[in-house]
C-alpha cells in the first residue's frame, strides 16, 4: 500500500522513528519506521588493528552489524583511512553502545553526537516538510503503541521533491496561537501585544485564548464554542481571523475544554509566547493542583502534556554576539504537532513564529522544526555541514580536532586585522548611494573556496593564482570544500528570495522576505563559525583568509569608485556610502567650530511638492551610473554589489564625548521612497525608555520630510520646539510606567554583581520578592532618584510605580531625552534657533527650482559666499 504526503513531525520512539504524515486532503497519519542508527570508529594506532576492532565490536549484544569502509578521518586529510561502521539495534540503545565502546579506550568515535532524527534524515536523504511517497509494510501492517490504536509500519520512503526548489508546495497547515489568561492579564484584549508577565503557580487559570491563524476558513467552529466566546480580528493583510476564549465555570472544566478543543481544531502548528518556560509549566502546575493532569493534552496522540516535557542539561545561559541569552531548562516537544515558542532563543531568528522562514531553514538544514527553534541558528548551519561531510566522505568528530598552524609574528600581524573600515565623514549629506556587497563573507567562502579542508592543501602548493591576498596561505583548486558546498544552497536561495521580496505583490513579497531573513542568519553566522574555537569544521586560517579577501575587495572598490567619480563617505566591512563628485552638497561641522554647521556644495532641490522632472532625471542618471559601476566591480571581484538604497539625505554622527571623532555604526538616513534607516541610536536600542524612543522617532519624522539638506536646516528649529515640548511633558510628571520603564538583560546572577548598576539593583529588588532572575533574562525598572546615595532609592520596579505614587527622576529622564537629541544631529543642538539666518545661510530662498540645472550654474557663483 502506498500513501503520499509531507513529513510533518518526526520523533524517536523506542525502536522506531515516529513519522506524522500530512496528506493532501489534510488528514494526518502516524506511522513507524524501523531504524538502526550507525556511527564510525577508528582503532587507535599502536593499540589494536581493524580486524581486532571488528572482533571486539561484534561481541556487543546491541550491535547488529559492523563493516569496514574508507572515510576521511580528519578534515585536513586528503587520503581516506580504513574505519569501521557500526550499526546499533535501535535508537533506544544507541547512547549505551557509544558509552560502552568509549570505556574500552580502544577507539576514536565519530558521528556519535548527531541527534537520531537528524541522522535518519541524512541517511534517507529526507528533510522536514518534504513531500514523499510511503510504502507501508503489508506483511507486518501495524503495531499497537498506545491503547486501542495501531499504527502502520513504513517499509520504504521515496522522496518526491528537492530542498533546492524555490517554488514548492506546502501542506495545508492549520495554525493556531495560544495565549494565557490569569487574574493579571484576563482583560487584555489586544492579542498582538499581550501582557507577557510570568504567572505565579498559585494564580488560578481563568481562561485561555486561541487565535485561529490559518486553515480554518472552511472549518465549522460554531458548534465548538458559544458565540459570546468568539470574536473576530483583522490581521496585517486585511484577512479575518477568529479568536476563541476558553473559559468555563471552574479550572478543571477550562483545562478539559482546552484539551477537547485541541482535538476538535486539530492544529498542525501551535504558537506560544514563553510556552516552554512559563505557559506550559503553569498549565501543568494548575492541572496538578486540580488533580486533572491526565486530562491536559495538546499532542495528537492525546498523551498527557507532562510526557512532552524534556529537561535539558547544562547551563541556562549562553553568549551570542556580545549578549547573554537565557534559555528555558524545560522544553515541550509535542507529538504529531509542531510547538513553536516564539520567545525561545532559537526563535529570535524567526520573529513572530515566521512559519515560512522556519520551514525553509528546516528543509535546507534537515533539522526537525521543534528542535530547530530551540537551538541557535549555528546549529542549523552545522547540520548542513554534517550532511555535506557525510556526502563527501568525512567523519564528524565529537569535538574540534584541527589545530591552528604555527604562524610567524609578521604573519599574525598581517592576518589578525579583521575587515576594513573607512571612517565616516561627519555631517548631513544629500543624494547618497548605499552600495551593499551581497552576503560578502559567505560569497568569499564560496567563490574563493575557503574551507578547513582547502586551506594550505598538499595538492596545490605550487599552483598559480590561488594565494590569499597579503598572507602566505593558498586554497585548493582541485576540489570544493565542505564550507563552500554547505553555503551554496542557502546563498543561492537567499539571493532569489530577496529579489522576489522586492518585485512581487505585498502578501507574496512578505512571505519571500521572511524566508530571505531566515536564511540571512545562517549566512551571518557562517563567518563566525569558520573561526569558532569549538566548531567541528572551523579553522582560524580560513577565518583570516576571508578577512584578507574582504580587505582587498573593499580597497579595490574604493579605487574603482574614485575612478568613476564617486566620493567615499563611509565604508564598513560589506557596505559603502558614495556621493557623486558632480553633486555633493553637505552640512558639515565648521572647521573652526565643530559645534556649528557649514554648508558645502549646493542643493538644487529644497522644497517638496515642486516640479520633479529635473530630480527624476538626475536620480535616473545616478542609478544608471551606479549600476554600470556595480557591474564592472562584480566582474572584477567575483562578488555581486549593487545600489541598495538612494538617500535624499543621510546623517553620519560624531561621538558625544569627542565631537571631532565620528562613530562608525551610528547613522540614519531617508531614501527617496521615504524609507527611514537608523543604526546605533536609541530608536534601535532595546534599553531605551519608550518616552525617549517616541521623541526620537517624532524628530526623525519631522526631519524626514525634508527634500534635501537646505530644508533639513529649516526643519531643525521645528525639531528644537518638539524637544522643548517633551522637556515640559517630563516636568509635568504626566507619564505612565510604560513610558518610563527601562529594560535590561541581566548578565549574571544577582549575588555576582560587584557594581551596583541599575540592573543589579533591579535584580536585588526582585530577589527580595522571591523572584531569582537568571542571566539572560530581562528586568524592568524605573529610575526614581539617580543621585541618591542610598542604592535602594535609585530605582523601583515597574510593578512598584503606583506604590511609590508614580515617582520618577525627572532630571535623569530629561538627560536621556537630551542625549537622544544629540545622537541624531551632528552638531550642537543648543545653537539651533528659530532665526535660521543668524545660524546658517537659508539658501533655499535664493534658488529658482523651475529652472534647469544648466541655468542654475550662474546662480551658484552669486552664492559663493555661502559655501566652502
């Protein structure tokens, strides 16, 4: 018997791999596949040989088969060695067999720490949400695993599609989102921004809300729940969604009703917020208190929720890109359904669940979805590398074994320099193009074959044109490395998805953009993993080689830009901001007083709403010039580069402490399409209070209306008045806790802080209330008296705001407001006055915008006194 469908969920259960198959008609069928996982051993030299090793291994009662074969044992080796492949009776005894063999100390073991489900997918050449044909075993048609149910046995699986496909059909998903109702958040009706406070286990369960996101258009739900417990909502695309409220007379009935609704709604994907750490443990605690744990189930096999709980070993915190992150010690893997906790550390790369991005990454990485959203994105990258290594005949060591080569002092000085940065020019610049290299570092790895198995290989020592710029390294020209091979697919698909996201209608563009964003993170971490000390396929020389190529490429781009008439305003690793020398107006700090502005060049377009023919013609010419430049660079450097944005103006900011020194990653600008891009300022920071973010957003919106730098100057006085307005608002004291609260991530345990920082004080206050904050979790506080000598008076918790009569430090918040104003204007804001003529020339009054560019040239000579 044959059935077809998608692999929805995959788990290891006893002697079998458990598959849940989603058929075209929406039915979900469970089935088992008998699986004997394998791993590899290499006899330790000088202790035993291969024949002796085979004899010893065959004696183990859980080993069903051993076989000699040849594999690459070390990633830097170019000759295969004889090793032994070992098959284990079932997934259930895999770990015991590995531990037993380790204890003999006769073998080096490989491919032993890859999750069983991923091993199965690698070996069968399958992936999650793949469309397959399943041949069921008719001789042994089924087995009974739970009471009164028998599941079929799969004899053979035939893959019917490729994970390289760009356009592929997804199963008819049914998707819901679960929200929790307690005394504290029951009345919160805005489900797009629900109240995510941690419920106490002694708080009764009042209600649960279920948002029907997808797949319920044709499903009759009128009979499932009374009309007064249903409401309609409109999503971002204008589609109607239904929200169900599960609320019965007592907790036991509410819990029972929730389980019954899960069976009736039969969702494929359940989204939660803090489901692993707060929501599901709270439900279990309430069910235990009420004595109805058996009645609480969310899986398709209807086993109690407590059986889906897994406790992970190790630390509850980890370090990622300079930030301490927290992970839940408990994880809930549902059977037959996919549980996505949108607040887990893995889901940081799949904001709001991002079903399309999750599915895309799962398909190319071959990691089951529930595991994928609970590991770092680097885990997905490593899974791709493990699969490629298997295909190329490399073994996966349990830990990194390729050490760094010896390097001379001169080589180290030349190699450990990172990417190249052009210091930004401080000021406001009109008509600036932002040129981006497409996934620069991954492109370098792919196009220049940078990989631990290709750097300084034995076979290409004397080859020509394969040396790394400025370093005594070279790459292999005879075979593609593991890293380039691993990156080709996500890189190719991301480039295509990015193009579609800019060309298709809104709804389709949104989906492709989500897939593009998810793949982007795999490419982002690929460079870091190349030099990561614990990466199985990492190598420092590879990391240094990528940096060397990037430095060479950006310097070549600068030289070519100068030849084509561009001036480099800023360049940082894989982006450059260029202004054409034919038209380069700017507001820059006065050489004699960096706090005052000076106008450089001339702006022909200063007022919005006037004739735009000249502007359109000039922008078209700029784009054509840019595209020609980009094509020539692509041919020269083998990395795609393109005009990513054209700004009507962009602001590069100075350091607050040293106004003459620019800050590398603090800037903001407005494109001709009206899109605002900000980096490094309060609007992008997670620890800025809302009052500050709202103020900064309003200032940027005011200035964003400017058509060029001259109008930018005129609107500064409006911005200054807005600043004065917010200062008065703070003085009035009419602000809520939402406006004032500051959120910080705690980097260590409460008793480990040596300095009484605000977050340390907040942690202490929470600990006094019985709440022990873990590293990586957030604390929320309001500054009460920053100058107080008593640390206990400096801050209060958000929950204490009303208790302390809504007290807050007005001067401190005014200081934060002032700082945020300083952080978006490249000169002293205090010198801004309503009288623009007393501050800087108001040249917009002198320009006749109806004239052509050529007719404006004589006008410029009469305005020379205003320009440098």
